C-alpha cells in the first residue's frame, strides 16, 4: 500500500517536472528553438491549425528559424500568424521559406524573463509540496483504518520526503540552467 502511494506520488511529480521542462523550453532566450513556434496557430482554410501541421519548422542558422510551408498558398497566413503571436518576432518571406530572425534580447528583457522563469519554477515546487501533502494524507487514512502501523507511516513519510527533495533539487537544476541561458549574451 505504501509503495502504491509512493509510486503514484512519483508519477505525479514526474509529470509536473515534464510540464516545467516544456514551459521553460518555450521561454525565449537569444537563441532560436523550433519549440518556440509550437503554440502558434495558423488559419488553415478557416480552422486554427498548429504551425507544425502545415509547415516544416527548422533552424535555418544560429539566429534564424526557417518555416517551409507544405502549400505555397499558406506563406502569408504563416507570416501573419507568427507576427500576431505574443513572441515579438518579425518574420519575412524569402523565396519558398518564411525566415524568422531572433532579435537579441535587451538586459531588462532578460531580467524580466528570469523573473518569469523563477515564478514558473516556484509554482511547480508548490505542486510538488501539494503532492507530498496528499500522499501523507493517504498514509494517515491508512493508519486510521489500521491497515499500517505508525512506524510504517513514518517510514512512508520519510520516503515521500526524500522523493520530494529529489524532485525539488531537479527543479532547481533546471531553473539554474535556464537562468544561465537567459543571461548569456
């Protein structure tokens, strides 16, 4: 029973960590990343469609994302969708490709993005602590129903605490790496 509770808590913590990784990958640093355009939707014959379903998104060079539409008629729609997104990017059509140059970030914008990243990491830390609290509550229910002993409950709480500490350390590592990436010029 304790193993099941620990396993469920670990799965939830892993999902939270993966969500943080995804969120951090979307925060724009000075370097291009194809995942940056993942949430951009293009008007594809009247239906909002993710960009990666109507075009091939690649890195053209160290400072540019290249978007090659599968249908040439989609060029203007793709350019408009990228320009209208909240990313602050200015795409331009060159031949059969939409080039999206990544402008360098200012120092103030870097600090602002660092604050945003810290807030996201703190939200995931809170989620981890909530998962720990729920797991400990399950242990208390088991002890109340006399399905486990007090010693088993204490051991279970210690294991869940170690698990929580491990995942919070992983969050701190991700946060540190992203801050370093953002502050690099």
